[in-house]
């Protein structure tokens, strides 16, 4: 055998070896011919399989009628055999082709015993433990590792989808060592598949990819034949290990700069993104397939707050952050998130317990800006008035009784905390004294008050206290 | 209607809602809807006071306390954001609220307003553009501004720059109704005209720095007057171990600076120490459509500082202090001027005794013009199971309301529970009792017990947009 022919033929041996290495190969053959029982009748293989040696297809297997020479129901029980059919196999090895190649190379034909057992108990079987050696006896294996990453599986194997394998044989397919790596699923199998989908297709159908992959249009996936409808595949759960890049605390903020519809859709559906992206939904998100439109479920994310939200004082700082970069908030939040606290029915979440009973000091000091959430005129005043604290159109004496002669001193208090005044008093309360027709006509304006500018801006308000244009003119 | 009947109806509504919603989320989620439906019932006991006719003569009391009454309110919210209207990037958002007054005739604020469409807008996102139309809010350094109208936003491909413009019919601050409707019968000088709002902002980001400048103007719809004209500048600078936050606004209508705040915070020592310092200015804002817009309140300026220390992952303590001083009011002092300085201090701690038990306590002291408050709070929260947490709390306070009815002391205790009934249904309930000791100054100061209770139910539809209690799997 020439070196050239050996290189040419070695894959066939590998194919044979791999095919035979599959556990259960013979177990799934339908009614295998009991060669050992016929050893006496057919002492040599070519007695029945003459065509193998001679390369004549018609005589590779005996005629079905020849069985009936003995199995006629009288001498032997009848058998039903309609002729040879190819047993499920994932190897490309073909006796005829192999024989023809040997002839073309000028090599001597191989004997049947080169591969097949001649032992009485296992006659004609291919010894799995020796098959690689058998093939490699003639065909040098370039890698020395059957599952080497660079192996060209397709040289000897057909895609799983073409094998006709049943569930047991599929489940018994060996797993290369590379698949056992922790990084294989999250990071390694993608690059390994790029350009070598035929290698994957030896043991997988596209259906296996689509158990997890949201985007089934990847070239690596479409290059793998899908299982025929009759093929029963093992049940698989989608697995989505977290890539190392996603674990970093900064990932949440950084991922927008690395968005790639192609890469994200490996694991994520649009629904995943919308777990957070409820407010302003990026266009890239809209381009992802929806859950239900694809067979894979997608990761199924739950929202995660960015690191800034974990700060002890975040609640106090969030208003300034929102004002400076409100669009960041809008990525995840719609306004109802804000309103749930800022104008929500109280469940005791924001203010401390018994806040109603002691909110006055906070309100005076404006440690929180009450008007951010509450309408002073409606919310505060309605409650104060109904509790007897608010003015009801007539300024009664005695309420501010902790400060003697309050009326004469209230100006300073009003300038310091006018919102507190408005939480109980209507504007008419003030006009009773401060209007030009009021009891005292006391000006509430400072010495620097620009009356002309005020009139130009809001003459209607001026007329609440003044009967005419206070700065002259029409 | 009898209070008990109304209360019963509210609880029946809650029960029906709770029973009906579990089947809904899956159906609705398939249509591209996210949101929540929530119901809350609240009760607070009040003891109103009334002025005594003919009182306030010599040593006669001016006010007397009336009997205790319960004020109850129920609210039902529906918050939904929906996609999938056949056009990429289009969505709709609503937040609807229904209110009902229960219990006595004592008014729970806003319960006379039965229904609010707080948000109701459609939005289209295409590339860098976002267009929104309907009832919406702008949240900014100028506060929350609600309006019925449109908004257009654009951001560059790098998202480093964005601008927006918006305008429409202005809604009353905190009320989401046209001003004249919201304040009808409550205020005397409410403009007959509607108010139009216009505004715009520009935002820039460069590495850790974000800056937003905003301008906003409100005018009467017949152009006869200005309601407000304000601008703001806000910045956030993230550093390696901290951040700087700055806020500044200017009231062009009143021609004076508004609020300002500059906060620097930094962590030290492997993140175990957090130090924060703030300089601030505060002055209230009033619309020029009210007379208070021309009353010229003075600002206070102040400083605040906070230190937090977390010696371990289970323990955190903090202390803070602040001081503020009001500007010259320009008023004449009779007898003696009021205080013009205020101070506050607080300390607190939070301790996770066990993974399922967290305790916290805090003491706050506030004194200055208008009031004095000394208060202490403590609470223990225990996760009874993965889906049930119970919190107990106690509080004690003493306050002096300088301009009002004198001293008051209170001692309270409460308990609350939060339960995740299912992954989508959460229930909460709580009750507290505060013993008020008014210090014995007249009938209004006589001791009494104040109870408060609430219960709520929330059902998530689709996924929770509020992001509460959610972690990534």
C-alpha cells in the first residue's frame, strides 16, 4: 500500500473504528443474522458475501430466496428476510467503496478477518476494542486523539441526523473531554463551532442547539442538519451558565456599550431585556426575538439594581442623580415607579412610623421637600383644616398661642417658612390684612421688590390685593 | 353609607381582585404587558380640635379637643406598560388611581377626587429618538411637572449627548389636574385661564460626569401672565471612590436663585467608611399665579455632614449633623425676634443579627424656628420564611410646635408583615398605636391613643417594572 493511499484510506478505518466504538451498535440492529449458527454451513465469509471481495454490489448479500433452500418449514422453520438493508450507522465506511479504493491503489484486497472476528462465538462482529488499531493498522491517524479538537469527524462520520439512530444510541454517544470543561458551555463551545459545525453535527442535531440558543439563524446552527421527524432525541433542559464577563459589578452599566443583537440573542429573548428595560426600550432590544417565537426559553432574567442603588444613602441621593441623568433612570423605570413612593398610598415605607404625629418639625425644616410628593394646598391643607388646625376663612386668635403677639411677629415666620403657612392658610387669609383694602394694608413685599416687573409678569395676581395697577398706567 | 358597609365593600373588592388576578398575568404577559395592580386600605385615628367660641379670654383655653374619629381611605392603582401594537418601538403606559373615602366624614386628603389618570401616554422609540404623547411627567431638578402634551427626546449614538423638548397643558403640582379644577373651592385666587407648559433640557455625559441643564416656562393660555419661569443645572460626577452631586435652580420669574445643593461623598478604608458633606440653600418655590409668589420668602443656607461605618457586612452605624441659617427677612421684630437658625443631628445603626433577622435603631434631634423634635425609633425585622417577613417597631418622640399648640409627647409601637403570597402577589399589613401625652396644656393637650393601620395587595402583571425585591437569577 502506498503512503498516498494510506493517507487516503486511513479515514475509512477511523470511521469504522468510531462507528464500532459506539456502545449498543449491534443491540439496535434488527434481527442480526446469527453468523455463528451458520458457521458450519458457510465456513468462509465469501460464501454469502462474495461481492465484497470482488466489488460486485449484486452479490454482497445473498438472495433472500437462498434462505428458503433450508428454511422451508420442513427442514428448518421458515424465516422472513426480504433482503439486506443498511443498519443504523454513523460511519461513512462502505465495503464496496473500500474495496474499490484498494483496487485503484493497487493494494491487495483486505481479508474479512482483518476487521471481522472469526471466533465461533462472535463470528463476523467487529471487535470494538481493536477497531481503532485495526483501522490504524493501515491508516495513520494524524492526531493520535480520536476527539482531538482539530479532527475532521465528517471524514468518517455522517451527521447524526442521517444515522437513523434511536434514543439509546444517541444517549450512548461518547463525550469528548473538551465538553467536560466548566467553560465549555458558557464560553468555549461557540468559538469551537465556528467553521466546524460539521464536527458538531456528528453527535448533535440542530435541535440540540435550539434547546438553549434563542437565535436559531446562526450559521453554526443552520449548518447542522436538524433531526428528522422520526428521530427521538434525548430530553434536554436549557442551560444558561453566566459568562464571566457578566459577573463583574460593572457589567450592568457597561453592557449597553457592548450590545450586539447577534451575541445577546444567543441566550436572551426580548423579554429578558424588558425585565429591566421598561421605560425607554432600546432599538436593539426590539430586534431580539420574543419568548414564544423561538423554541428556546431564554435565560429568564430578574431585574438587578445597579451598584449605586445599594448605597446606604441612596434614597437621599437619588433625586440628584435622577435630575443629573434622568435618562439613566428611564432605562429601567417608568414614572409609576417614582409615583409609587412620591404619590403613593402610604404603607409606612418611606416615612418612619408615627410620622403623622410628628411631621411638623420635618415640615418646618424642609429636611424633605414636602411639595415633591404632596400638594401643599390640597394634601396638607385638607388634613389640617379637617383636624381643626387650618384656617376656615376667619383668622381666629389663640392658635399660635405659644408665641405671644404672634400676629405682630408672624412676618419673620412667614418669610422663613411660607410653605408651612400655606399648609393651613388660604391666600384670602393673607389678603385680609395685606390687601390694599385689608385691615392694615401691610405690604408683604420687601424693600427691593420690583413692582413693575411683577405687574408685567402676572398682573392678575397683583389684582388679588390691589384694586388697580399698583404701578400706574392702564 | 355606613362606615362598616363601605369598609366591607373595600375588602370585598380586594378579595375579588386577589382572586381574579392570578390567572391574568400569563395571559396579559403574552400580549406584551408589564405592570402591577395594587389596592391599599388605610386608617388613621384623628382627634380634631375646634376653637372655643368666646374662649381665649384671660386664662380660658382657646381650643378644645373633640372625640376621636377614624379616617379611612382606599386606593386602587393600575399601572401598565404595554408593547406589541404592531409597530416596533411603540408602547403605552398608564397609571390609573381610584380612591374611596371610608370611615367617618373626616377627610383623607384627596379622597374627594375619586379618579385620577396619573399617567396615560403613548411612546415611540426609533433609533435615538423618543416621542411621547399624552399625560406624562417630567422629573427634574425643578421637581415633578405633569402635563398633557408631547415630548421629543433625542440622544446621540454614543448616548453622551441628549436633548429634549416638551410642552402641553400644565397640571397642578402634585395633583395632575388642571390648576383651576384642582383648586376650585379650595383657593380663592385661582386663574380662570388654563396654564401651558414648555420646556427643554440638554444632557451631556463624559465618563463619570453627567450634566443636565433645563429650562421650563409656564404661562396662562391667553398669554396674559406668567406662572413660572425656571431653570436648573444638575450634575453628577462619579469618582473612583465616591461621587459629587450638584443641584442648582434659578427662578427667572421671581428673579432670584432657588435651591442649591452640593454633596460630596466618598468611601474610605476598604469601603467601610462613608463620608458625606453637603452645602445647601433652600427657598420654597411658589407659582406667580398665587400671591405667595410675590411674598419673597427668604432662603436658608446650611451645611450637613454624615459618616457611616460598616465594620462588618452585618453591622452599619451612622451619624449626621446639620446646621442652617435663614436670611434676613427684613421684618420688624416685636418683643423678640424668632429664631433664625436650625440644627439637626441623628445617629443610627443597623445590625443583621442573623441572616433572617435585622434590627435597626435611630435617634433624631431637630431644633430651630418652628419646632423642636426629639425622636427615637427602633425596629426588628424577621424573615419568618422565604415569603413572610414580620417587623416590629417602637418609637418615642417629644415635639414642641412653636407656632401651634404647645408641647407633645408620644410613645408608640407597631407591627407589620409583608408576605409574598405567590411570585406575583404580595400582601402587606400593619398597625401601630401611639400614646399621645399632650403635656396637659388644656383640653387639646389631654392624653389620647392614636391607632393607625393599613393593608395592601399588589399583583404583578408580566414582570415587575418596579424592580422591587428582584435579583438576577
